[in-house]
């Protein structure tokens, strides 16, 4: 799985539709201060379902909509589309390419779509949750968060990596299963006691 492209329309400083084509491997976005590099990363977090305006460096969610400049008026909606190559089936959906779109209107109305079909935020979150992508997955480390990661204890850092790699979820499932097995063993012991009494 890899991210193929990201299109921003009316999102933050990107008034005109702008598409970033991402080839497999490392992509670097360079530009002068204030040219919108972090806005691209904000767009990525946003389309994957980010709900916190502060995480997107704004006061309220509406701040992601292009607010206008001296030469261009404000826009009425922000739209971001992310296209993911799913040839390896990493996302639990029967398509080799998956596009996720999120739109927000100034009225506050918000829309999500997967491969052009309108869906709920929950559907986007569920689609991404097994892949290690998505909200709270620590895959996006912003400028401010770098300090937190660098200052973290080795245990905390391991937690970040495990969460990003999707291991934490399996650890929780394992703990739950071990608890069930323990309960089952107790039931079996009780059963054999009872069988002994009946004999
Ligand atoms: P640096 O290198 O300093 O971190 P950067 O390239 O990451 O900068 P960003 O922080 O992504 O730059 O972009 C900041 C610019 O985006 C500012 O000029 C700001 O006015 C503009 N901007 C942010 N939100 C909006 C919006 N809703 N409408 C219009 N412009 C916006």
C-alpha cells in the first residue's frame, strides 16, 4: 500500500485545486517559510478523519477553508482527496485503488466519500484502522510533536512505534483472549471437580 496522490481544493492556502503525486519511496516537499508545506500535511491528516481543529493548527474547523487573500476572495468549501494504492489489499476493501474524499462547507455541513460513494466518518476510520493509518495512529509527526517524541522515555517511544505499526491493537486482542482462556480453564477445573463428585 502506498499513498498515490493528494488533492487539495480550497483547503487552507490552496485555493486552486492542487495535486501532489506521490511516487513509492520518500517524498520531500520543499519551499520557503509560510508557503504551505505544513498545510499539505494538515490536509493529509484532515482527509483521514482528523477532528481536532487544534491539531490542524486552527481555532475552529472552518479555519481549514480558504479564507481569502488580498487578491482572491474566500471560498465556501474545502475539499481534500487522498488516493491510496491498495494492490496488496492492505485496506479491507475490494479495490486496488481507494480514494477518500472529505468536504466541509462554511455552513458546517461535512461530507465523506470512499471511491465516490458518500459514507460516514466511521466508515473512513474503520477502513484505515487496520492499516496503521488514520487518526491517533502517530503516523503524522508535526513540527510541534517532534519534541514530544524526542523527549519520550524509551517505553513511550516504543508505544508510539507499536501503535503506528498496528501492534498495540493485536496486543490488546491477545490480552483479551488470554483472559478468556483463564476463565475457560477455571470453568474446566470446576467441571472436573463436579464430575468427580457425581462419580
Ligand atoms: P514553515 O516553513 O514556516 O513551517 P510552511 O511552508 O509549513 O511554513 P504553512 O504553515 O503550511 O507553511 O502555511 C502557512 C500559510 O498558510 C500562511 O500564509 C497562512 O496565512 C496560510 N493559511 C492557513 N490557513 C489558511 C486559510 N484558511 N486560508 C488562506 N490561507 C491560509
